[in-house]
């Protein structure tokens, strides 16, 4: 199914087609049939707690069916972990670089509500990975269709050769080629990602360059990450989709490119957006809930779209919600170790041929480098005005008691090793975020995570912390669960749900799946 040029499919037919229109095997999850809109004068009222991707997706999906929505966000800005805010000098600071992959169908469908042609995104030509030993990998100009994309990568790789492929444990490696959810979680969730890769004899250099970079997208060391999550990511980006591993990024700061237009769209839908509104507790009423955020307000349903720390605190302060068993699941959620985002406004530019985003391994603390003035309008304006550059450095999985100043100094030294032209550059301005609020997908945790549905049909959960038996991750998991949360409530009221899309739920290549089945049968 493809889109008409210039118009997203959902605007023409009500169905949200894969935005790129490239992968014809993308999987459609049809929304439940029902009434097109809530009856005038009898519209349900919903409180959405959390204004990140998941909360905004839920609010948009509900409002499009005529539901009255109040969106509470404790910060002064929308965006959650993708938000941005203005510094004392008028520049924008965020919580770090985010890649908008082409297979993020539901996230991109959300963005299309306010930007139908996705004109506020721009493609990134390459996503190189650099190891401290000098080896370098690239995902540019690879075939898009599995398994030829993987074959192309292996044939030109400096770190993963055909000889390495022959040395792998073929039977154990079949898990990479025969993904099926939730079966993959049943088989691999108790195994850590590092142990899994060592078990299949994945070459060390390739493991550090490729898979370790992926695992650190979850802000955790591979030894603390479920192997099922890693294998699912391999499926999403390699063998389950022909969208490729390249991605788009916002043309401008997150507020300008995403959240200011989205806030205007929410207002046009009739959503009441309350930023700076921290929900203190939610109490159960005979029919509905009472939401306390400064004042108290009665609603028919609640969407909990907050991060791990926020969800645990809110549920603890709201002892009437759901059941003791569900509350125990929420209390058992854990966060990843601290991560640091450092943004530096420098007095000299990075070389013009530097990649906008570079993944690194083996340098110590430095996990990636972004040269923002190579793709973001506000940062480019700084470069044009001063002759300098805006560089962002990430460090993941830090020690709980790490010293921020020491980590920043280490990152700067490692930046200079990676980009020598920045050695000795003067820092005109610097902003840092040290946080530990991302969900930890530890081995064995899948079955205990809260799902979108709860024991109460009018209380739902959304966000990347939620368990969902679909091949989605990171921002796409947040957007998908936001739409699923809305669909759950819409179904409860007999209203039509929203269509969703994902990459196929199983390995895309029939030949590889059959080979995997034969190999397991012989073992």
C-alpha cells in the first residue's frame, strides 16, 4: 500500500499508511470499527498525564474521535524526553540527539498531523560507527531489502568478514533470522545481550561497533540488557524491514520543528494543554476518576503516559488505582544508569565533511558525537554568526556516583581525539543534562512490565516503558503505545480506533526462516 504524493494516506482514507511508501510488507493493524465521533453533548472526558510522544499521540488520537482531552505536562514544554528548552542566551538545549528512522511509521504518522509532508525533517546521508582502533563502518548505499542489506554490510565490513560469519554458532544465531513476537521474548528474555552475542560467537570488533551501539540506545550496558530486546532491534532495522538504517532528523530545534506545531494542532483539535501542571494523585470515583493537579477535576478515563520515575511516584500516591498485582508491576520498574548529554558551543568549526552523527566505541566514556550545525537551523545560525560549531556529546551507562565535571572533561578529551580540528577550541557556552530516567529492559523483565491495558478498562498506560508484543522500540514504541492506549479507550466507548503499522512481526525472509527451522531441527 502506497501513499499519494504530497498527502498522507490517513488524510485520504482514514488509514495511516507507512509514510515512506517504500516497504510494501509493512504490517497493518486495523483499528476496531465503531462510531466515527463521540455523540455531541455526551463526549467522554479524558486526562492524559504526560506530554511526551506517548501522551501527545494518545491525546491526538482521542481528540480526533471527538473525546474531550486535558493534557497535563509537568514541564513548561511538551516533548518529554524529546523536549527542548531555551537557555539563558536564547539557544536551545535538549536531552540529546534522536534519530527518526523511516520504519517509525506511527511516530511519523503523528508528526504528519502537524506537518503533512514531513517538511520539518531532513535526511542524514550516513550514520558511521568508529572504533578507537580505527575501524569504521557505514550504512550508506547498502541494499534496502533483507537479507541483501546484511549481505552488503558483511561484504564491505572492516570488522565482520565472511570468515567471521563461518565461525558463528549457526544454530544459536538462528534467533537473529527467525524473529517472532512474543516468542522471541519467551526464548531470549532471560539471557543478557552480551552473553547472547558471545554465545553465538559474534566477532568482538563487530559486537562493539554495531550491536553495542544499538544496545546503548537503551542507555544500558549489553550485560544489563535483555537479549530479546537486542534481537528485536536487529529485526526492526535489518531483517524485518526494507526501510534501511538511515534516518531523518528535525531541521530545527525540537520545539520549533515538532512541539510548537504540535501544540497548535492539539489546540485546533480542542485539546486543553496544561504545561507546568504536575499531577499529584489520581483517585477512583464511582464513575471515573478525580485528577489532582493543584486543583481537582473529574474525568471518565486516564492515560498514564509518564516516565518510570513519574509512574512509580504517581501510582504510589494513588493507592486506589487498579489492583495490588498491577501496582506491584509498576513498583518493580527500574531505570537505566545515568547518562550525560553535553552540548558545547565552540569558537571554531568542525570539518565540513564530518558526519552529523557519529557512533563511537572504545574511546572510554564517549558514545557518540553530533555536529548540530551540520543539520539544525538554529545551530547553523550560530556557526554563521560566530564561525564556530555546536557539538553534542553523549555518555551512557555511567556510574551512579559519577562526577559530572570529570565526565565532561573526559568527553572533551575524547572528542579531540576523534575530531582533532576541535583540539583546543574555546567553549563559549556549555549546557549539560545528567539524568537516570529511562526504562531498563533487564533480562527477565518482559513478563512483569505493565502493558497498555490495566485491570480497569478506563485506565491505560502509554510510553516506551510499556510491554507491547510488536516490533517497535524507543520513540516508535512511545508513539505506538500512545495510539494503542487511545484505541483501548475508544473501543470501550464504541468509537472507531486508529489503524497502526509496524514492520512484519516475523523474519521477513522466508528462505532464512526455513533455514533456521531446518538447523534447529537437526540440532
